[in-house]
């Protein structure tokens, strides 16, 4: 194997490992978001969502520098006055977080 190809392959391993660690199904997260979140948030560009700017779009949330898997999990597990408390299961939380991170630019 050529040395540069080996080096490139080895350099990609940490990124691949991290991608596999993050749980959740973005497709299922999008379906959950369409069911529960689209009443207040626009969940996809041109997709379901409110006619007004009641809450930020998922794209706007995902674009924030502070948006990480950990920050989303903490936020979604904490009750907020202007947000319904859906009591997401761990799998549902994983799926919604996976979807939001997929939207991240």
C-alpha cells in the first residue's frame, strides 16, 4: 500500500469511529419532529412548520455554534415555560438529536 494512502486511511479512522458512536436515527427524528415540533418550529427548509416565527427553525438551532449532541440533550430534558414537556424516551431523544445534528451546516 502506498504510504500516503495508508496515512489518509489512518487519519480518517477517528472521524469514522465518532460517527458510529452517536446514537439515533435521523429519519425517525424527522418523523417525530413533524409530529411534535412542527406546531412551533419549521423542522426543514420548505417543510412542515408554523406560519409565524413562534420559535426558531431547526436550521437556525442547528447553526448555533453551541449546538452539540450534549447541549441538545440537556435542553430537551429540561422543562421550559414556552415549550411543551414531551417526556421523550431515550430512543426518541436520540432520534431527534440525530436529526438536528444532520441539519447542522
